[in-house]
C-alpha cells in the first residue's frame, strides 16, 4: 500500500504553478487521475513540432513531460515527483 496518499483534488490546485524539473522551468498544465500523474510543459522551450489531426506539422509547441506521483509498484512516491518539492503543498 502507498505510504503517502495524495489527494487528486489537491493536485488539481497545482495547475498553473511553475516547478523546476531536471534543471528546466516547467508549468503544471494537467493532472491525470489514473495513476495519478502530473503533466508538465516546458516554459521556455518550443522545440516540438505538433501535427494536426491529419498528421501534417504546422506549428512548434513546448514539449510536455508526464511525471507519475507513485513508483510503478505504487508503494512509494516516484523519485521525479519527490524532486518537484510539492509534498508540503499537498498534505
């Protein structure tokens, strides 16, 4: 069982906050309830080319990163999530 239970509604309150991930400033743009996981978007990097519904590339967009809250076994917090230093805001 999980050592720390994270409330998904409290995770939603973090949408829009900026965090430091792997030396890059990112913004929390979405919460995936299944997992749960955070979706981070690079704030200053526009290097991914986004295709439209027909597969044609038309614009550059910031890349995104999915950070799961728990490790694959669900027994503890994921190391990447812990590195975001968000735990004090959630408990």
